[in-house]
């Protein structure tokens, strides 16, 4: 069982909120929600019952016919499952709760009853899909489950350097060319494998990158199947699959019509909202006036989209019917890809920022006497000020946008960073950091 930071969130829920709320683990399919819920139940409660609504037999499902009579419901549930429940010491897991909306509605009464704790999981086929005829319970404590972050990945692979990386970061000094090359290669392995537990498990067990890629393609196939359940026209799937291409073209915003090949309709916008609800993507909003507030001036009309997992992004980016992708993996790991892969590192950075609990924002503004725009890849608020972040794959000599941003908002900028594969450095107020130090910068803000 991999160590996941969600255990900390669940422990906080158990200690502070479980008497008033059920824990709702929310996230895309295959990010590990069910495993996390069951492992936490096993190690933190005397007994637990897990009900998987995606794979439930008729006898167990019939128990829920009497859920309005809680005494009878609990007796029948224990009889059918063979598990004894103990007051204040047992938890019931409702896995894939979105498949049984009336059970979800009953959470209000189950929590109020107070005998046991409850953990729910919901994914991909949006839990908003099946709530039209129910009262959505307010007694839910939401915990977002992301793919494994870089620290979780290193722990899973037996790499114990994460805390050493933090100490290296704290020195503020260059780590040295040889050490930096090794540490960057470690991070590129994470970019290639990603944080989906199945892919990480395959890597830990010694699978080659062709085999790992097949695992990720299997996950993407599951997503495709779920997308078609939501939208049989195929537009939702096209919107998802176009994300790497649109980032590669360096567009200043995501364009629905570029994905569908047709004029954008209100139906398209509705389908896009389903994609966002699926938790398979991360959305970064363009904030029009960052001197005021990032959230207050973010516009729904201008946004970028990223894939929630860097490994899935890599597979989508190099999607190929032949075995060309295995050669590309080798080039990625050796840093010999010909193309400018700033967008590959940008997606990885978006995942790191989102997993740290920060919302994603970026900022564009017009250049004088030029058709092109300045752009800050990511903006974070810290200490009532702004932290502009720029991501590059290699070269750090050109950084006009972040320099102009500081000129435009000198009193509002707290710190400014450019992340790349290069070692620690600085130029006046602009700090250069290798991208594997991004998690520690976020800890500092």
C-alpha cells in the first residue's frame, strides 16, 4: 500500500468532523480513492463495511430498501456482510456513491444517527449527474484526491531523497551540475510515469516504459468510455484529447471549437462543464487585473486546461499507434527531445500547484505595438501580494514577460520565479530554480 497524503486529511476528518459529516473522497477514476478509503478504515477503526455500488450483488443491494428504518437497516447490513459494527468504532464505506443517489441522500440521517462514521467516494461520471431527484446532503466533508504527487511518487519508488531536496532548497545555493542532472532525471521519470497508482505500481515492479504506457492507455480508455456515457456525440472526448495539442500551440486560452472543429454552442459549454466536473482536468483562469484579486478578476471566458496527471499527459501528447512512443520516452528521460517541451513541464507544474491546494491562475496582457501578448504562466497570491511563476523546459535567458510584470506591478510582487531544468541562480529579484524545487517554493509561500 502506497503512502498517500490523503490519510492525513482523513485523520483530521475523523478527529474533528466525523460526528457531523461523512467524508466524501472526490476525484477522477483510478487515482486511488477506494484503496485510500479502505486502508484508512482498516487501520483507524475496529471494523468496517465497504459497499461497492459499481459491483454489488442483489442481496446486499436489497438491504438498502429499508434504509429509512435505521435499526433494521444496520441489522440486515451486518447479517448480509458478516461484519459486526461497533458504535463509535466502526465506519461504513459507500464506494462509487454516485451510482445510488438515494443512498447519498440518506447520508443526512445516517450521520445524524451518530452510531457510525461514513466515507463516500465519487468519480468521473459526475456525482452531479444523478442528483436531480434527491436532496443533496450538506453533511459531507469533501476531500479532493489527486494523482500521487512527487513526494508520494518518490516514497513509492523507494527514493528517500525528498527531505534532502527540501534541505538543498533551503540553502538557496546551487546544487552543482552533476547533482542537478541526476535530480532532473528523477523528476522526468515522474513526468513520464505520472502519479496514477496503477502506473506507479507497474514502475515499482520493474515494468518497462512500453508496459507502463499500456497501463496508462488502459486508464485513458476507461475515461473514453465514461466520456461517451455522458456525451455520445464524442465532443467531450475530443475536448479532453485536444488539451496537449492546444498547449503545444502555445495558445493563450483553451478554444472549444479547436477541439470540436465546429462553432461553439451552449451545448458545448455544458459538455465542457461535465469534463471539468470529472476531475480529469485542471483549469487555470486568466485573471484580468491581478492588482486587485486573482479570484475576483478571473474570467470564465479565458482559461487554460491541463491534464490532472502528468503521466497521462505524456501518453496523450505522444499518442501513437506504433511503438514510436517508447523511443520518445527514452529521449525524454535523457533530455534529448528535439521539440520545445515547455508545455510538458507546464502541465507538470500545474499538477504540483493544484495538489498543493492552490487554485490555478495565469495572466496575459497586450504588448505595445505588437500583436502578441505577454503571459505569466501561473500566479499565486501570498502575503497579500503576487508571486508570478514562469515555466521553461531549458533556456532561461529570455524572460521578458515576468520582467515586464514586475515593472507593471512592482509594489504587488512578493517574489518571482522561473522554473526550468537549470540549477539554482538569480538575476536581480528574479529567482531561477530547477522544477523539482517547485513543491518547496509552494511550502514557503
